[in-house]
């Protein structure tokens, strides 16, 4: 079950509209302090820009929502970016859209569209992901058995993650609770009944998405 969406890494994208350059930067952020530090970094990098418009949404229930127009007409830049993020279920991230004015005024509607389009491009460049509530089951086995497991096509019902190689291979399978019985049967077949779960818990799993 999808809980929210976010980005997994820092990224940037640039678009040009009516000769104005819009450069969008996006980054994961788990606190307001972390987001504000990122905003300061971008503002320092583009100290000579016409505008550096920041926006952030933080919290698994979108508790913190903040944006600034940074000198653009009120409600034309920061607020629309925040609204877009919330509407599309993005949180725990910060965006800064830098604008270098190209000489042509875009008008209120044009600014809203331009900043929103740039922010979406920044999201797309920052490895967007859906954070899903999954059952994480831990296992440990020998290398040959793990080779069979990792080669098996689970058809999207399970994902192997957190792999650690020592004298054995330790790993997690992330799956939906409803697929538990089917995956248990598959694992028994792949290992001739020799593998048993070491533990389980519910965790968030990052599934890459395309925008």
C-alpha cells in the first residue's frame, strides 16, 4: 500500500519559457532544518538570480507545508509548488526553483504554470519513488541457494533488498501481506523446504516511479 511519494536523491532540471530560465532543484529532506540548509545552498549558488523560489513538504501526513514567492507576485510560485506536491502525494522533500528573467513578463497564470512545470521536472530528475508499507521478511542462506532465489521471477509480488554477503547471504523480501502465503510456498519450493524466516516487520519500501 502506497503511503506517500518522495525523492531519493538530489537532482535538477532546467526549462526555458519566454526566454526566462527556470532551474529546479529537488532534494530529500526529513526536517525543516535540513530543508532550510538546502535552500541556503541554492541561494548562495545562484546569488545573482532574479528569484530563488523555495517550497517544502515534510511529514508522512504532510504536516509541514511551506513556500515563498521570493519577490514574485503573491501566490504565483511557492504556493502552487506546495499545492502540486501535496496533490500528487509528495512529502519529505524540498524544492528550489531558480529563475533568471528573460525580459518577457508571463502574467499570473503563466508564472503558476512555469513554476509548477519546472518543479515537476526537478522531481523527475531526483529519482521519485512511492514509499509503500510492506511486510519485510528476513532470511539467511548459502550462496548457491540465494542464486536460485535471486534468479526467480517473483512477478512483482516480492522484492529482494538489504543483501549482505558474509559466510552466508542475508537479505529481506519485501511483499504485501496478502502475498505472504504464496511467497512462503515459492520459497519452500526454491529451497526444498530448507529455508525459514528469521523475522519479520512492517517497513517502508521505496518503489521507483516515473512522472
